[in-house]
C-alpha cells in the first residue's frame, strides 16, 4: 500500500533581477534571436503543412483505452491548447496545489484529445469519487429500473375474527432506502419504500391482532456492520451496514442503532400498535424459516432515483449497501469484499488497468482506496457510451444548483452546466465530472487533491476556478461526437 499522501505546497515568486545594464543588453539580444528562430520555424511548419508528404502529427499515447464514439477506438492526443493549460497551471500554483499529490486530467470527448495532464500516474485517495465506481457498476449490472425488495412473510394462522397467531418476518435484501414518510420528506427527499406499507398489507390480509412478534431478518448480507479498512472514526459517517435497515439506521433521537434488524422489527411493531393492531410481544432480530409464507413484497424507488439521492448528497450508507448488494447478487456473497470484487471486474472490463487502482469499500471512506485521474476520466467516458448514460449523468450534482455543488460556481459559466462528484476526507478534496465547453465540446475531468489536513476551502477555490475555466474554454478541433440524444 502506498504511504499516506502528503502534498508539497508550492508557490512561485519571480524576484530575481539582472545584475547590470550590460547583462540586460545581452539578454535583450538573446530574446530577439530566439524570437527570430521561432518565426523561421513557424514559417517552415506552415510550408510543410501544404506539402502532400508532411509527416504525421505526434500523439501522446496513454495506458488506458478510450473510445470517442461507439465502435471506434481512438488514441488520446495532447491538444495544443497552451492558453488553457497555462490558466490551469496558474490556478494550481496560486492555490498551492501544484505538488506531486495533486493530479488533474481533462479529456475532450468530442475530439478524443487530452487537454491537460498533470501527475496522471499518481495513485491517490478518491474519497467520495469512489461512489462514481459504485454507481456505475450498479447501473451496468442491475439496470436503471431495478428496484430493491423487502419481503413480509408469516408463519401462523388468522382466525375468523382477524387474530393472527404466530410469527411475522421482515426479510431485507439490501434496500438502503426503506424509511418512514417523515424521513423521506425531510432527509432523503425521495419517494421510495415505506415501513407503513407493511401495516397496510397486514390489514388487507385481515389481520386485526397479532399474538406473536415481528422478527427482522438481515441474513442476506454478512454480519459485519462496518468495513474492515475503515478507521474507527469513519463509522460516524455511515450507519451500521445491514441487509435490513430503516431510515439509514438512524433512530428518533438522532443516534444510530447498534442492531438494525431488531430496530426495524421494533419500529414496525410500534407502528402496528399505533394503527390499532395490537402485538403481544416486542420485535427481535432473527432468521426467516424456509417454511414461512410470503405475504407481501415492498419495492424501492427505481435505481436511477436511488443513484441520484446517493450521488448528489454523497450518501455513504447508500453506497456501502449497494456495494454489498452487488456482492450478494453478482459475486461471492453479501460482503463488502465481494462487492468490491464485482466493481473491480467492471472497471477492468471498461479498459482500466488493474495495476493503477485499489478498491476497499463502496463509498470512499477508506483511506486505502486508490485511483488515478485517467482511471476516473476513462470511467466517465465509458458511461457516456451506454444507452442509459442519462441516469448516471443526472445523478451527479449540478454546479450552483443542487447537491454538494449547490453553493459552488454560482454566477459563472459552469453554473447549470458542470455535473460533478465531490469527495472529501481529512486528507483529500476531489472533484470529477462532465462539463461542456463554450464552443460545445464535451469534456470529462478529474481533479484529485491529497494533503495531510487539507485546507478544503482552498481546494474548493482551485477546483471551482478550474471548472469555470473549462466551461469557458474553446478547445481546438472539429466536434466528431456527442452523447445521443443530445441534451
């Protein structure tokens, strides 16, 4: 594992003076001579450009595959946009992020050119940019209309008077969004699966009284409540992981529960009692027997809505639950390690080199995660080649409008145009996404800044300035591709 990143803050000062007038005259003649040589060289290039036998343009090859449009492989060229590269370099130096642990990559999708590369091979902590990997894998494997389920099962009988005698089971299958109406309205801002729907289902089944109890079953995932790679303090930013959860495991008092399935069972029990259906015993955690009968299945909002709620607010609980779900559905089981393995396979299939990245969780809370800026720009380009690319694109925060970018880049060329994913840890501040240039070119970019106890406000200032510069840029070259249908 690479050592903890430490950014060298570098600032440049032009304070050196010539020693005397004679040296000034010598320097002046040298400058004139250099200008003359440059003019002669430029004239020679112009004449060569008219020749039918002119040499091929030199291109910068990169280690990652890139496709400008479906079915056409293209090698990235480094565009001769010296003005844009100069502006970006000046911004990085002015804000102190020109050191070896700040990396930036900008790619013009329209012409398959790299507009800017800096420390592109440096593997850095992605922080919540890791959610780009999790959401991309989820979208590719499940599809945008996929809905998570939670099952209501019973083991018992109902009398003619509506008295149910037996056990009721609530089995979770990794729906991160199961919640109360109040939590959906005030926290998630998402209409999705509701706890009250189980009460309605039991009432429709003729149940008026329960002699027994509700059991919460989260056996679809393993019993690990956190990620092994997390620092102990990271648990504060993500509720205990579970295949059955309610309100992201946050209780009415604002504290996180230590036993998610029991918490859900007890909350459903309380809701049943409030609605006029007495329950004789308190809720517990347990495992659903194979003999239990399915009474009702609750479904979440479609995945495209789940991803928007996750990425715009950078929801760690959603991301980690999705990672485990990927492992349970497509991998070796409902574990974080299995989910990460599925994500890793997806990245490799999209052209990333297995040697350039390291994934240990689904949210980016782990300080052991590593990605390069070419990893991220390659992934962003790959998602735009998919037929459901709009789902991924719209899940990102919009500069100056919503999510974690709601208050950033307002009143600039980037407002309402730059779609990005932020990422923040004590030692990292990152921004990656899409932006359309002033002349209609589609750009993908990734800016990873790592530093011990990073100054987030300074990092945001640099990121925003670069985002605005990209939105106002006019990259050279004729547009050969844009997402279809165009926005």
